C-alpha cells in the first residue's frame, strides 16, 4: 500500500498535470481566437478591395465612350460634345467643370445659339475673336476650342477666376476700367457660372 507521502506526491503530480493541460488548452483557445480574428480581417479587407475595384475608374478608352452615370450627373455635357470639351480642357488647361459651366450658362449647350451682340455657338464666341484665334465659331468643336482659349487668356491675365469670367462676359476693357463687376448683369453671370461649376463637382 502507498503511504501518505507517496499519495501526496501523486496528487501533486496530478495537479501539475491538470494545470499543464489547462494551460495548453488556454493557449490553443487563444491561437484559435487569433486565427478567427485574422480570418475575419482578411475577409473584410477582401470585401473592401472588391468594392474599390468595382468602383475604380475604367481605362481611358472606356472614358472616351459613354460617360459614366456619375460623370453624366455631375457634368451633363451632351455625349456628342464630350470629346470636344475634354480635348479643349486638356489643351488649354482650363478645368473641365469651369468650361462646361460657362457653356451651360452661355448657351445651355446649344450649338446654334446666337446672341443679340453677335456671339455664336456653345461658348458664345464673337466671330472676330474666333478669327483671331484661327477657329471657325460656327463649327461646334472649333467653337469650344476658341472659347476655351479665350477663357484661358483671361485666366492668365487676371489670375482670378471671378475676374476672368467677368472679362469673358463683359470684355477685358470694361473689367479693367470699371472693376470686377462692371454691371449687375456681369455680377449675376459670374455668380451663375460659379454655382454651376460647384454643382458639377470634379466633372471627370
């Protein structure tokens, strides 16, 4: 028979074994929880990546076709005119939202628009101004390019979008002589173009 010391020793060994087993079990549980968290994190990252890829802009060739719904909403340039506006904005470095806003306020994108002062087309360019720039104002793409070049000239001269818009509307002579708002009509024009540009957003 086992004496008390041997029984006690066996109890101690059993207790140590139980504690060791409990520690191993606890470590296993911690590892399992860590793996679960990593798996959940991986799934979340994959989901976010999928959303980003789905919403990422397509290649430039796709942009040359039909504009995306978002771009069409923020920048409602008619599809038949979009290439002309994008090209003119790129060549002249006039922001596309600004150029589109000017066309919206000037003519509502009407290529056949005519003003009482003789301005014609989408950007309401004066024939003399278009001639000086070597563009035909009666042709829509040329009209857009001429208007963009003239607006770029005002932006470079005044270094202020508001003053450039005022000069586009009333002429640089009136702006130089009378200031930023030579008339209430010009002030209202600048305000309308500015609001429209903001409404268009990035207009990509």
